[in-house]
C-alpha cells in the first residue's frame, strides 16, 4: 500500500468514527429535548384535566341552585369572575343563605339573561370554554454536533416535534370560543349577608355614638316598616347626642359628637346606601362599586349621598363639630379627585380619537357659538352673570337630553364670566368636576 492510499484510508476511517460520535451527540441532544417537551406536555394535559374536573364540579354545585339549569349555572360562574376559587365562595354563600332561610329562592335576588346554551350541553362542554391551553412550544433549532451540522439542516427540531406528538396527543383548545353573559346578584337581600353584617357591628349601649352607628347600620340593611322604625330611633339618638354635646361644652371649649372612626363609617354607609344596587356587587362581605361604564350615574348618586350627610347634620357648625366637617371635606376631596381623573381620561380619549365626530365622550361649548347646537340667547338680556350662567346651564341640560348624550359624557363649558368648567352629564344632571 502506497503512502497516499494508506493516508486516504486512515482519513476515511477517522472521519467515519468522528461522524458516528457526532451522530450520537446529536441524538442525545434530540432525546433530551424530546423528553423535556414530553414532560411539559403531559403536565399541561394533567393540569387541564384537573382544572376541567374542578370546574365541572363547581358548575354542578351551582346548578343545584338553578334547578339543574347549566346555562344559569354558567352565568353564576361568570358573576363570580369566571374563577373557580371565587365560584366556590359563591356556592358557600348561597348554601349558608339557604340554610338560614326557609323560603330561599335564587330568583328573588338574581337576574339571569336569556338562555344561550343548548339543552344538551354538559358541564364538561362548558368547562372547556374556560380552561386555557398552555402556550404552544415552538420548534426549537437543534444544531447538529460536529459534522452533523452539515446534514439535515433545520430539521432536527421538527423531528423532535413529530416524536413528541406521537408520544403525547394534544388536547382540544376551545378556550373563549363561547361568549356567555353574567348573572347579577343583589347581595343586600341575602339573609346570610345581613346576619354576617349585623354580627360584626358594634354592640348597642356602649355610648350614644355607638348606639347611633348600630341603628344607622341596621337601618341600611332593613326594609319596609322595620327600616322606618330604625331610622326614627336613629334620629332620636342623634337628638340625644347633640343635646349631650351642648350640655358638655364649657366656656369656649368645644367637644365633638362623633369620633373620627364613627363619622367616617356613617358617611361611607350613607353614600353607599344612595348607590343603586345595579351599580354595586357583593362577594362575601365586600361591597364593590362598578364604575366602569357607569361613571355618570354613580358620580351623581355619590354626590346625593354627600348631600344627605350634610342635610342630616344641617344644624351643626364647623366650630362645634370639627371632626364631622373635616370628614365631609375629605369626602368632597375624594369625590373631586375621582371626577377630575375621569374627566382627564375622557379628554385623552377625545384627543386620541381619529373619527370625524369626536364629541361622543367630550364636547366643547362656548357662549359665542352660533352652531345649531349652541346655547341659545335668553329671551331678554340678563345682566347678572350668575343668573345668566344658570340660564345657560339649564339650556345645556336641554341640549344634552334632546341630543341623547351618553351618560358620562364630559362637556367643556365656557361660562359668561370667562371661567371654563368641565361638566359630567350623568343622564339626569350636569355635575362639575371639582366639588367646592
């Protein structure tokens, strides 16, 4: 054998041995990636199966309260936030209420939408709509080792994908394909809710203030003649408190009827009590005000609640009750902050709009407008600026009604005195952003 032929034979054998090693290293990489992805996929399938079973069990529990109607059970699940944990809390609340009330009827405090599901739907069918698939693992580039990088370029990852799919089948993904509405519950009518609230109130009798607070709280959850009776008792207690306060004052020293904690609670309860149940929701003991899309009427009802507090204590002065007036001022500031933040958001939406008609959420009015929707001039000249502004605001309200303005629309109004006011149309009235 010549040197050249011997060298060639040795080189070929060397390349062959190296290629075998590289093939083994490449296969090891592919096997490791395959096992990792198989483990991930199996774990996700198990997770989906577990969540599906838990949700199916929850829907079955909710259906107990809907006479087996799974469509209504699904609406209850959506009311609970489409969340299994919150759904189980709702089941617990309903069970507790049913155990207390002999005449328990879900429809007495629940509003359902028209049926959206077919009669043959199962809990498992519904559950699939709420269980998310994991993010699909995209094909990863697996580079061949050594000499193997020159072969089968870009297909090692695809080979792994195919082998994973052969070992573990993919589960059906129907998440979010069906749109179901939410039921609406009025928790204030639940006996279990009322009883729990009453158990956590201060005991009556500690002093005049605590008794007033207890009566006020009880009145907020009562109805009919019981409510009238409790309000009368509360107001009688209010008179006793103020009489005691007057008798206890000596010289220039002033004493307060209420503690900061007490009056804050009274203000909060009064304002919440003025907000319609259609704009509130209750899970357990928490009352949540649903502002999104309801800002107009909620702002108005909060404002009415603030007026109710001021009316209740109209005979009290800031000097005699600094804590009371400080609490009312703090509530005004809070409501002003909410309104101004909302107005700012609506203005940004107005600026960002690309439509020809940008006045859906924000509109500008000036006294010198001559457009068809401008504020008309008064029948006879009005010299007094305040009276003129009152006239224009009344006309602006008429314009809002006649043009069917959406509740929550912000109107920038230039008053006769030159001041620019931002007004929120509530559907019934015009509210200023800043509360004086």
